[in-house]
């Protein structure tokens, strides 16, 4: 049967998950938040505002939301962004000190106060700090006595630690890279891993399978430790381990586990709570040198001297998938910052692959260097050894030289690869909807964050959109004349309106009616909007006598005002589909194209604008469809040449201020 809002609230508030949030410390606040969420769910299903919804509507709504989440995860819409050699970063010819050596390690931590990348060089005891924005060298840092092997950032205690072939650990201030302390050890530390949740710094021997760790709680503890360093914490040791040296370690925060990859071809998962090895992941045929973790999807990626990347489920200890495509050993693997699904890899021949682990496929494949130029001797060989992301849209690849690759900002708040023809604003949810191709992007108007994507809501590119009167439905028109009505909350198709022959230019909603304009067809269609599943075509208003149609406006009852490129304004009846009046006989008229038109809601007036003026027209009960007043507009930028008004609106609710936007971007 049907449920009203009260019944729906009583049922679903019991099954909603409990809120465990600092934002809602009190029980009554959490209960209110749950109730508001349930009511928002109800409103999303009750698109006809009848106050009732059925179980079938609930199932259809949830199915549509699930499909939308799946398509959002695929991210197939709107943007085509690829990496290319950076044009913003022009690097000097940095070369290793020793011929045929490499820049073999690059580290960058976004939270590091100095905003610098750290570059290690084969055979060198010092390292260089490079500015994150330009990758130019900032300064050289000395402290070790032999070549460097690994580094870790202890963010919670504001220290960076480096290890070298000199059996030393050096601790540096993260704000200035001043040397804080040196620990002299008995072993060469080949790789380091900081586990902030348990205050543990793990170290692996460079030449053997040995693994140990220290508990470090503050900077003072490091400074006051003797030169021989702290004693390893016995509680961090594991009884079983690898058979050969560990090359890389990764802290798995959600699982409270340490993952290690070794030359013995296995990945091992150690539970730091139980202090025991929980899984041994076998599936590679050669030694491993790369390890990355995707926390959101619980994926662990490993790669090395075989030419594929394995994706593991670290909780179950099982192999999920193999990413294949490289033709030689993989030199570097990294997770792209600010995403939960993009990973990049580079092999020793310089081929770079960008992977999407949601779709388990390669989304870009490009060379890190010009192989022909290298073979001709015009360019020094790259021979990649390290891959490091500086942000979501910039990566550094190092070898015998350093190269930087960028892609256009893929933050959809600032860019799209396709024109945006229209937008709609939801006053109740404070959301903005923009069309990109045949998809709809929904944004939070207060934060600018993208909330969801309604994917493939119509067959061809969207040219017009409009919210229904209660703002729970969206009407979408396309370039081939199709018009669909969809659920604004989940994107599910509700009904299809009678199409135009050519593209839909504008959509407006009145009580019980939907008006659609096709300027190329010179027709306004009046659709019945009282049916939940069907929309009959009531009237076709022929505008062939008006000229080139630009816009129309309505009075929320039956009258339409239509503007043209010739400067005319005409009035039509939506009920009878006939012309009522026009401005051709008025004493004052527009002499240029009329791009904007709007009815006042509080007074019987219409305002229309051309390039430099605004004219007010009176409607009943004043003199019917006649000139009322004219004002000349002083537009910014007019002194530099012709400026046109491209959009206009009145302030609400007082309608005392006119906002005008120009074709040069001024408001």
C-alpha cells in the first residue's frame, strides 16, 4: 500500500544507521538528523507532491540511485583529461653527479610544511629539496656519509627521517630540514614506514629479511636518545616473515596492518594488533619493488620485476585482478592524490600507464620520453627509476634526468571539456544543475562541491533544462528535439514529452503546463503536466511571423511574451495558441535584438533589454501591451566598444534591482 510521510518516517527512522559524529554530540541532534534524512528521501520519491509514496516507487528510486552511483564511479561523463609534458615547468638540465647514475628516489608529502619534493641520487650522501610548484632546486641537504636509500615523514611529530648505506638514520625538522638527530645502527635500513595510529616507525634491512620497529611519541624523545638510537620495540616484531629482503612497506590504516613486499615474490600482511602475520599473498613470479593501497575500495596493489600489477583484497588475502599492459619490469607505482581510484605506473622502458581500478582498465598510456630522440642522441636517455605525484594533476618521473607531466585541472568546479548551454537552481536544496553533453552535474551551491552525476539522461547533447514548480523534477531538452522529465533526486526518467523537430532552446513551467521553445522550428509547444506518466501535447504556437526567436517569458497563467532578433516583442495566449499583440505600433521600440525578457511578479509590467537599454511594457490591468518607460543602461566596458546584455534577472522578492550580465563577462 501507499505510505504517507509520517508512516514512512516511523518505518525508516528505525532502520537508518546511527550517526556517530562529533557534529551531533547529543542524542536528540542525531535523531533530528536521521529524521531529516528520511524526510529528504521521502521527498525525493514523492515527485508529484501528493504526500504519499508506494513501496514500488521506493524500489524504483533505490534502483535508480544504485545505478547512478555505479555510473558516477565509472566517471564516463563530461571530461577527457590526459597527461602531457608540462608546459608550466621548465627544468634546467639536472643530471646526476656520476655519469650513468640515476635520480633513483623521489618523495613528496602534501602536508610537509616546506612544500618541497625530496630527490635522492645514486651514489650520493646528500639530497636535494625541489620546490613543489616549479620543481626547481631549493637547496642541498647534507648529513649522511653514504648513498641514501629511504625516507619517511613523521607528520605527527614534525620530523622527516632518512636512511642510508652508512647504517645511519637522520632525523630532520620538517619545517626547515635542519638536522635534529643521528642514530647509528648495526644494520643498513633499506626501507622505512611510519604508522601514525600506533606511533610506530618500521625499518627493514637492506640485505636481509629482518624487520623491526620503534615506538616514537614526540620529537623530544628522538632528540634525547643516545647516538646508538632507541632499542627496537619487541611488541612490534613478528615471528614469521619474508625469506628475502623487504623492498617496500605500506601502512594499511583501516585494517591496522602493515603490508610488506619482498624480493621473495610475496606480499605479506602483518596484523599489528594480534602481532602476527595474517596473510601471505602469492601470485607474482619475480621480486616486488612497488606497493600501494586504496583505502576506500580496500585494494592493495603490488608490482615489480614481472610486467603486471596485482590487485589484492588484504582483508581476505586473495588475488582480485591483474592489470596487464606493460611489456617489461615496472619501475614505479603510485596512487594519484585526491582520488580513490587512479593509480599510475611506469616501466623501465619509459611507458607510463594511468589505471582506473574501479573499471580495472588503463585509461591512458603514454611514453615518458621521446625514444627516437634518445636513440638519435638528441636527448639523454631517461631510464626511469622513480615515479612521484605532486598533486592529482602533476607527476614527476626521474631517472638519468627529471621530467614532469601535467594534465588540465580535473577539478570539475573549474573546468569542463564541453560547452554548458544552461543551468538550473534548486532553491530548496541549494543545488545547481549544469548539463555536460547528455549528463547532468549536480553541485552544492554553498561549497562548490560536486554532489552527483545524472548520467545519460537523454540521447543527445542537452540544450535546455528547467526545474518543475516544486523543484523535485527536471525537464531536459536536447539538440535533436527530445524532452524528458526526470526525478531531480536520482535522475530516473519519469516521462517523455512530445518532441520538437529541431533543438530545444528554452523550457518553462506553469501550473499544469510545460512550455518548450524550439527557435529553429519557430514553435512553442504547450504540454499537459497533470499526468504522472504521460504528457499530452495541448497546443502548438506558431511563431513563424515573429522573425528569429530569442527568448520567451510567461506570467504564470496563460500569457507569453516572445522576443526576436529584429527587436520586436509579441504576446501570445497559451490557452488558444494565438497572437494577442505586438510592439510594432508602439511609439517607442527596440532597435536592436532583444535577448532578455521577464515578467514582474508584483506589478503588471514586463521588462525587455537590448544592447544598451531596457524597456518596460505595461500589461492589464494597466494599458494592455503598451510602452511604459525606457532606461538607458551604463554598462561596464562600453567605452572599449560594443557591449551586449546576454542575461538578466530581477532581485527577489522586492524586484527593485535589475542585474544584467554582458557578453564580456561583466555583471
